[in-house]
């Protein structure tokens, strides 16, 4: 009997290493055969209190392919939320209409709170800058799929390591798998010390760089993120560092053959389009993997896998 | 007679003595315990000589014993204060105010984007560092420290 039935997924630390692996194994089955009508008697509520393209569509695609009915909204405008209804009341009401709630809300901690007042399981699809655990699960799936394992890998992370929540979650998750971390960022956007501490606490190593070229020969995975202009109080600083975190095809000479480039998307200019045609680009397949991972999570939590 | 040297205010028959309060925290302790509104005898001393702290504050509250939650509040603003329960002029219990591992309700999360600051959600924290007073919000997972701490109204 799976331990995942009836569980909430709010933060990446809610699941154990064994449970991540269980979800990835189930997702593999859905990749081979994605259209299975195993949730045809279920209703999934997708409550998106702020806009999202990839996450909402991939959850809805995942639920549709499993035969579930979907209710919800992609914008709180026109709902009772706009009339001032509390999150508490919205969640209590939606609980009575659905078997599972998928929620994105800009307030940090809102998903944890929703899971405490809901009578059905809640999956966090992003609570502000806090957690986005299904993104992390699909990152793990993509890493395992491209490398054949999650163990003992050299993981390079590039860009905004300070504010990027996907980076923090992925570091936390990969600490379970004996990874070595290679961190490339402008000085202003270095990985926070609390996250570095979790690497140290796991007895693992990290190395810091300011230029991508230094990590090309060693990386098994290059995880790219966007450096946003608004993160810099001084626009001159942004201009000075903005090109240090751009990856182009000519920089990939000398990389390992198994190396793959991941990106949570949307991309702006941090990966030039000439990289898309190289065998190392994996970001679009990564987004596609999100559907299988979300199918696996919904099926496992609803107890049909 | 030795006791008399330390206790510069009169003894109480029943109630609680909060001793070894850092001098800067005495009025904060009064505030967080709501003692301004307490309708019985409260004796307050500050900048008294102390072997332990050099100078200390002390509060004696007649006919009042504190709950676990109230003692957590004392520990937050006056770490290691001594709580002395008195009955019939005798000490029946004496212990240090210590922070529990979890704190609920009376502190606000320092993160303005936290759900607890926009909805009527009671706050919950894990105390991750007892010595340097660092609390981790159960909801938004951000840290609240001594410098950013505010009490709920």
C-alpha cells in the first residue's frame, strides 16, 4: 500500500526520498501510456489565484488524460474571491465539490494553510516565492531520465540562485542523492547561506563560480535560470553582469556527452536559440515531463496507483 | 536573612515572582503579559543588584500563576528569567523560563507576504535556534528573529 494516498504535497520536504522515487516510477509508466481513464470518477479542482501558463495547463492536461473532470478558475476575477471571500471559506467550499485541489496563490504559506482546512488532499502549484514542489519533481524526473540515475551527479546551477525557488527546492531534493553542486551566479545573486548550509549538513560539496565556462567540462546537468533586471537595485550592476549567465552553443565544446541543459522556463535570453538544436538541450522535453509527473502525483494521492 | 538582601520588595503570600529579567526587558514583559490591566498587586523593580546579571529586573504578581503559553512569552523577551511560584509565602516551584520547540498564536510572522498576515490564520512557528532566537514559520517557511519579532495584538 502506497504511503502517498490521501497525502498533501505542499513542500518538497513533505516527501521522503523513497516517496520521490515511487512518484518517478509511476510517472515512467504514464510516459509510456499517458491516456488511461483511471480517474474518470474523480473531480480535480484547479484554483489559480494568479496567472500561470505551463503549470496550470500541464495539470489540466494530466487530469484530462486520466479522465478526471476539472473545475476551477485561472484568475480569481469574477469569483467570490473578488467579492472578498476568505481563502478559508473558498477552500472549505471547493473541498465539498472535488476529490483533489491543485492551488496556486501569491501568498506564501497559503497552500499549507489550505491543506489544513481542506477535507481533500491539496497539491501546491506555487505559493508565491515559497514552494513549487511539482516543478522540483519534474526536474528530478528529467535528471533521472537523461542520466539514468539520480545518484552521484555533478549538478551545475546557473543564474539567479538567490531568489530562484526552483533552485532552492532542487538543491534540497538532490541532497538526498549524493550530488556535487557547481553554483554559477553574479555575486549579488549567490545561493543563500541557509541553502548552502543544507548542502553542508548533508555532508556534500559545493563550488562557486562567476562564469559558465568553468563548469562546462564537469557538469552532468546544467540547470539554467533567468536573471531578472528587477533584482538589481543598481541598473549599471545588471548591465555589468547580465551576459555572464548566458549560455550559447559555442560554449558547449568540451562538455560531457551525457550532459543535458534544463530550465524551468520561461526562457528570455539566458539560453541562446542555437542551443535548442544541440543534443544537450532538454528544456522542452522537461516541460513535457511535467504532465507525466503530475499524472503520477494525482493518481498516487487519489489512491489509484 | 540572606533572602532579604536580594528581595528589596516585600514578599507575597500567593502568586508568582519573575526574577532575573534583563533590565531592558522588564516593561516588555509587563506588556506581553498584559499586566497593565491586572487588577491586583504588581510590584516592579528594575536595575537591582544581581549576582547573576549584574543588574536585573524583578516582577512580583499577587494571586497569579502563569500558563505554559505565558511562560513561553516571557522566555521570548527575557530568556532565562526565573519563574518562582509562591504559595503561603513559600516557594513551591522554581524554574527557568525556556522556549518550547513550537510556538503558536502570539507572534506575527515577519514576512509581509505570509498568509498569516492577510487572513485570520493563527501563527505557528518552530523554534529552530533557541539561543539566538530564530523561529521558522510553519506556513511560509521564512524566519522571524529577535530583530523582526512583533507580537499579535
